[in-house]
C-alpha cells in the first residue's frame, strides 16, 4: 500500500486516493485509485516505473496478483494475496 500511495502523491496533482480493502475467505485485496494528472497525461505503459516493477515482483513471489492500469481518467493499482499460511 505504501508504494501505491507514494506513486499517487508523486504522479498526481490531486492529493486524494481511494483505497479499497477486501477480505474474502483467505484472500486479501487492496486497490488504490487516484486521478491521473491532466498536466502530463501518460499512456498505461508509461505509468509503471521501478517502484511498480519491484512491487509486482514482490507480489508474484507471494503468489499474488498485481495489476497497474489506467481506467478512464484514473490510475488503478490492484493487489490480491492469499493470506493462508504456506509452508515450504
């Protein structure tokens, strides 16, 4: 969540972020949405930087799902993780 909030404040002129947290069984989901700056509009492929790449890698190590995308005039960061303990 911290990486998503940092990106929202770094790349958006609007300081508001919508945070959605859900638990469904053993699955946790967090989605962050913020307005995309109209001063510097970017295409979705330009929205991912080193921070998002690192976050994606960490989520994948935990067998989670990661999506960073543009939805209309908002940027969405959506992460889902299985909270059930997995022993190696």
